[in-house]
C-alpha cells in the first residue's frame, strides 16, 4: 500500500489540494494508496508552533511520495527568518534528501496568447529544467560579512563536490534518455573554476550515455536562448543558482504561474509542488488555477509510481478542458467560459474519467 503525504499549506494551498485529491481518486481502483494529510508552513506554526511540525516530519519519513501545496502569507511575514513558513518547505526537502528539481515548461496551444513571446517562437516548446538543489553558492562555506581594515566585505562560496555533480548529471542524462535525448548543461566555465569542474564531470558522465546528445552552454547565453529559441531545448541541466534564475525565466513562457508543476527527487521518496506560492491575494475566492497542482499528481504517478501513461492521461484531460473553453480567472479571455477552482478541477476529473474508461 503506497503512502501519499498531502501537505496543503497556506493561502490557496488547501483549495488546489482538494482538486489534486479528486484526480488521485480517479486511480483508486488501479493502485492501493493511503492519503495522509499534515500541516506545514504557516498552518503548522499556528497549530503546532513549527513550520515543519514533528507530526509532519514523521509522516514524511514514511511517505512514498509527497504532494505539497504552498506556504507563506502576510500573517507570518514579520517572524524572524528562521521561524517563517518557508522553513517548512526547506525542512521537508532536506528531510527527504532531495537533490534534483525538475521543472517542465509546458506550453498549451490553447493559451499561447498569454505567453509574452510570439506564437511562432513558442510553438513546440517542451523543456525540462533539471536543477541541482543541495550545493553551489547557496550552501557553500565560508560565507558572511567581515570587516577588514575598517571596510565591510561580504562573501559567499560556490562549492560542488564531484559526487554532487555526478548524481545530478546522471539524473539529467536519464531524464533526457526518456525524452528527446538532448541534454544542454549550463555553466560559467569561462570564469569560474567550480563551473569548469562541473563541465569536466558532466562530459565524463556523458561517456555512459552515447545515445544522448550533450551540449554545453554558458549561463548568459542560455538566458538569451530560452527567449530566442526555447523549442530547441529538451533537458537543461543546471547548477543550483543558475537553475533558480533560468527556471523562473522559462516559467514565464507558459503565461501563468498557475499552470506549472515541479518535482524534487533524489531520496527514497519525491516531492511534487506547483511552482507558484500561496497567492494570499486570491486565497479563499475560488480564483486559483488548479492546473499546476493537478499536473503535479501526473508527475507523481509518472515518476514515483512509474505510470507515464497516467501522467499523459492527466495532461490530455487538462487539454480537453481547455479545448472546451473553460478558464480560471488568470487565463480568462474573450469568448471563454469562466470557471472557479472547483469547477476547473471537476471538469478535469470528468475528462480524465472519460479517458481512463
Ligand atoms: P505567488 O506565486 O504566491 O503569487 C504571485 C502572483 O501569481 C499573485 O498575483 C497570485 O495571485 C498569482 N498566482 C499564483 N498562483 C496562482 C494560481 N494557482 N492561480 C492563479 N493565480 C496565481 O508569489 P508571491 O505573491 O510572491 O508570494 C506569496 C506568498 O507565497 C509569500 O509568502 C511567499 O513567500 C510564498 N511563496 C511560497 C512558495 C512555496 O510554497 N513553494 C513559493 C513562492 C512563494
């Protein structure tokens, strides 16, 4: 029996999680699973005094997969950094040992007018950014601000061990092998020793993946190419900081934050979360787009449960509903039919059940 942990979190988190549950229940006759719901983020702080309460930690340790909503909101903005809701997501990622973040940029032909790029430029975009999550300048030591000769000097350190690069490179090549067999590794090896090391290790791992085409690209060039020819990319492999920036740039192409899922993998169990935050400005009003969260269920079934056909079925059901003209507020346009969060989730469930037969 698979254990799935649901951590809805704050703001729109609980509303979109309800829609994810609907979609999961469509598969109840095909896989045996239990759903465990636990608090995280601000909800955890309010109920248990911690953004990652002990109860949630215990459930995460047992879970085969975690579906995560979003955390944070103005209510907790004045807490010290160490006690804020965001510590919930950092805590659970660390507890699960997740080292790779996967962000697909999915472009819906029905929604191209929402993309900031011209239609001909985004046609055929299907990009997966694989970002390293545990190393790089975000975690490197030494770090801090010191005073020397009466002057304050700030410093951070970009560090990668060979093992950290190897495991993410292998994950990148494996992902490319299941897709269009192209991997673009992003670095800044013309300036940084750490990045020259990154390139050396990625090139070495490539020997085990002769069927995958490897291209190396400097990060500044990659930032331009995501705008100029996004459809040319298949899997983009990035260190932590460059991936942080490039994955947000790529997300904008889709047209709304509410459309995109992500997965963090590496440990015994993976975590799936939409790329957006808790959107406190629209919480509780039925305005949230549940598609990103619903596609997380698809990624979970595809990756954690090895059922890529079900992931495809969920994607196709979302496409069916967009074809019907149903739109949440963030993707509403003339001639379309306005739907609440719940109506959108319900329509996708109906389309999915039809496809599953
Ligand atoms: P946000 O992603 O929550 O919202 C940005 C804008 O996008 C808002 O106008 C919001 O209404 C809209 N939006 C987001 N998701 C949407 C959806 N599903 N449907 C329709 N519209 C949607 O980012 P923010 O406003 O910068 O942050 C709000 C809170 O979320 C903060 O407390 C922040 O720290 C937190 N946050 C959490 C995560 C996470 O849990 N992983 C990520 C980012 C931000």
